[in-house]
C-alpha cells in the first residue's frame, strides 16, 4: 500500500513506467503532458480509425504529388523536408535550379535556401497540410481518450477501493 500511495503523491498513474492494457498494448509515460504513448488496436476506436485512414490518405496524396513533380521536372532527387514548423517543403538541389530555373512552375514559392538545396512550397501542399494536421490532432485526441478509458481510469478505481477495504 505504501508503494501505491507514493505513486499517487507523485501524480503518476500506477505502473506508469510500463503499463499494459487488456489488449497487451503498452503505455509509456515520459516527462511531458502529451507524452502518453498508446494507440488503440484496429477496430477498437472508430474515431481513431477514421482519423488514421484520413491521415494515411493525405500522406498518400502528398507522396503522389511529389512523384508528379519529380516526373514533371525530371529530377529524382527532389524530396520532402520538415524544417521547424514548416512541414513538407520540397528540397530541390541548387545546381539543378541554376541549370533549369525556367522549368520551375511559377506557383512554387521559395521558403528557404541552403548551400546545397532550395526549399519550395506549392499550392497543393498548402491545401493538404491543414487537413493532415486536423487528422493528426483527431488521432491524438482519440489516443488520449482511449488511454484514459482503458488504462488510467481502472487504476484510479484501485485508489478508491484500497481505503474502503
């Protein structure tokens, strides 16, 4: 009982280091408030499943867009890069840009430059990113709800039952 009280005083859910739920998934608690890591198994949470499928679909659209740009420009080294909060910037080698600047579509907007690459955004990327962010937020919310209902709340019942015994 002393161990349970010590955990309660520390503000951690019981067994927070490695807690298994009924489905065998493991929740790990690190340091920050959003560091609970647990995902519902497929079919357990329809909200999570829907958001996960939407995120996968949007990521597929982004990959398809990148493939079309590579083919259109004839440069296979173009790739996506996330810099800070700016996700999915297209990195195009500077040498290629200097040789083929006329081939770049005018709707591409330059975001940043390094010695090796120039990073661009396209209107398609700007349209897809908010939808991807919403899907990822919905997944995070579903994971938090799943964790509370499946892992955290049953342990809190133990705290209530122990003093009653």
